[in-house]
């Protein structure tokens, strides 16, 4: 194996993430030798790779210096071109403003904060506490269905997909209900989201249809469903679900435009059904790979809270976000100039040995656990972080009676996506 150096490492090629998972050795090297490293490769626009916990936190806190609106995520030039073409086609077809962000996460404060406040109260701990029993009931039902599926296996070689069998069900049901989408639409919305992030959905594609054409068709259908939701909520008047709050929300006394409404609805839906699913899938894989931790959780259900936090640290389901400096800023001895981009690598920050003792040990009793699994800190901290935590805890508690009854049948199968650690399949079998 060739010696790793900052100049030759690859931390951006999605096929490598699919083949081997996260590039831990490369991130370890950068934290040791070049924690703020100018990463320049032919197929991606250059950026400073920021890999240490303290430096990611600094950038997250300084939203006045590092803005979202210019480059939100790191992706290849090919993906940039594909997304830009798709976006421009939608803008042209609808007569939208090409300078208006499609969703509020592409905005900077104070505008970002004002849009965020439309739905923020539905994601507070107090609001979610009212749903705790409902989440528990849903999780128990889904766990029983999964247990019945395991019990129906006719041979020791039967394998089951934990993602479809359990992990996707609670997040999808929770966000589907909270947004007010009809139950019979949930699975189709999930399939459309999967296609749009690059997950294999062979049943969706038509014979002879290219990947790009299929994605465009998924975008079109998703748009139609968002438009219908907007129309329905406008017609029915103000209501209590999240979609109604968005449709009837105002910023600076003005209602949101159609363009803003569609973007807002989609980002809540996609984030709500994706991140928790991936954390839970990766977390269950970790518990199965560390049976002593699984047994500890099963013997002590109250550890579901700390286990959830360790799963979030361990899996780090959001891989990276980008920011652009609007003025010169010195970070860890490196001057980042105005106009230059930074990429914050959250999994690396969550393995920082200066913050986490023995960071490559999976420990469900870990405390303190100052992970940055939800996009760091500050103005753009994940709106749904509390929801994800409550769902994860409910799912773990429901799975405790089932966990000893199945085992890993292989590693997670990942989607080629550089932004989210999307797991589309986790094979398990009856123990």
C-alpha cells in the first residue's frame, strides 16, 4: 500500500465511500499533519479541508464570516453541473427568480433565522415530549413486525434488510404524520427521495431510462406532490401540521413564494426521513459488531439515551458541509482568504483524539460526548436534531427485546453520496 500524504489522499470520491466506508486513515493523517489543508483535485472545486473538532466548531460559530449561501456542500464538478442544470430547468419552467435560494438552508442570517422560526417550535423538546408515547408505540409495532419476519425464516442462511425491515419506518412515519402527508403516499415519497440522492431503486426506473432521466422524473413527481400539498393547505386554511405552518408562514410580514414553499417542504421531508434512518442502521450494525455493548444496552434500557449519542458520534450520518469566507480569517495558523471555501468533515471531528478518549472505541456509556453529528453548532445547527434524538431513543428501546435474536450478515451497503452517509441496505439474519 502506498504511503499516505496530504497531497495524494482522496477524501471526496464517492465510489471509495461505497467500497470501504469512511476514509478514517486519511482524516487521521490530516488532523495530525494538516488540519486546515488546501484540497485541490481535478474533479472538484478546491477547498480547505477542516478535520479537527475545535476548528469545525470555530467555523460553525462564526456564521458572520463563513456563509452558507455560496457553497453549501462539497460535490464533484460533474454533480455540480447536473444539479445546476436541473435547477435552472425548474427555474425556467416555473418563471422563478434565479437569484432566490430554493430552500432556507442556503440562506444566511438573519434571513435564515427568520425562515427557520416558521417551524422551529414544532421541533423543540417540549413539543416532541407530547409525541413520546406515539413514537414508542410506532417503534414497538415496527419492532414486532421485524421480529415476526425474522421468526418466519426457514433456513439459517435467510437474510433480511434491516433498513427496509425497520430503520426507515419510524422516521418516515414520524415526518409523514408531522407534515400531514397521507399515509398511502409515504413509501412513494421515500422512493423518490432515494432516487434523488442516488440510492438504488430499480423498481422506479423504466426500461432503457438513463439515471439522469430517472432522477429528473423523480424531481418532477416530487415537485407535483409538493405543489399539491401547497394547494391543499392554502385551500383548507391554517392548520397544525408542519406543512400548514410553512404554507401559511410569513417572513417580514410577507407569505413565502411558491419557490420558497416547495424548497422548504422538500428539505424538511428529505432530512426528516434520511438522517435518523442512517444513524439507526449504522448504530445497529455497530451494536451487532460489538456484542458486549449490545448486551449492556439490553441489560440496561436506561442507557438508550447515552447509546443514542454514541451512535450519532460513531456513525456521523452527515459527512460534510461547506462554507465560504467573506473576509480573511486565521484558523489554526492558516489564513483563509475572503472568497475561499472550507469543507467541515464531521466524522473526522467526531474521532478527534484531543476531544474523545480512545475515539475508535464504541462505548454506549461515553460521557461527556460532545459530538458534532448534527452539522456542528450555531446558526445552522440541524433543525431536526431533537426529533432525530427522540426517534433514535424510541427505536433502541423498542429493539431491545429483539436485538439478541439477530446478527450481522455483512457490512452496510452505502449510497454514492458525499453529503450524507446514506445506507440503503444492512443485511442481517436470525441468530
